[in-house]
C-alpha cells in the first residue's frame, strides 16, 4: 500500500532531513500535537545526533509539537519492537489485520502511556504503515 504525502508532510520531512541528515521514510502528523518520523534502518543514531543535538534542533523547529522518531524495519515484528523500545515484549502475534502485543503487567502503563497517548500513536503508525490494528494484552 503506497503512502500518500501532502505538502505539509513533505515540508516536515524536508526540514527534518536538513536538520539531521537522516533519511526519512515517512512522517505522520497526529492532531497537530505530535509529529512522528520513521527513519531508515540504521539511521536512528544520526537522527538523534551526538548528545541529542540533532533531535533537540528538530524539537526547537517544531515548537509546540511533540516529536517522536522511530527506526524502520523490514518485518512487522521488528517494527513493533522499535515502537516499544524500552518495554519487554513477551509475544507479538500477527494475524491478517490485527497485531496483538503481550507485555508484562508491570509494563502495561508504559506501553499505554499517559492518557493512552502512546498506544494511540502506535496504533496510528501501524494503521498507516501496515494497514492493521494494534491490541495490547498483559500477562
């Protein structure tokens, strides 16, 4: 499924790439509050920069928006692991249009985020990239 980019999204990608020199595969703007960049595999370090210098410049350029950067992966399982970087994922079950991620009960709050923001963002990213829904289970 090809991804369509509007002019505003293309501007965001262009600005991000000029500030970080990291190759960007996609950009998602959610509720005019969150800007998500998907960078090519192996480019996350370049996007962040030494001591966070690049990502800090990006966050300054996108003043009132929260900026998130994720690394792309060739598999859906690898991509989901990148969406939940500091959370131990017990299982990733990929069905036709639904991906079920199982986490430990102690990590449930981290996986969901404040006011469900993290899980909503990750659902939107998966819907755009793989056209599937995300469900979270705990053990």
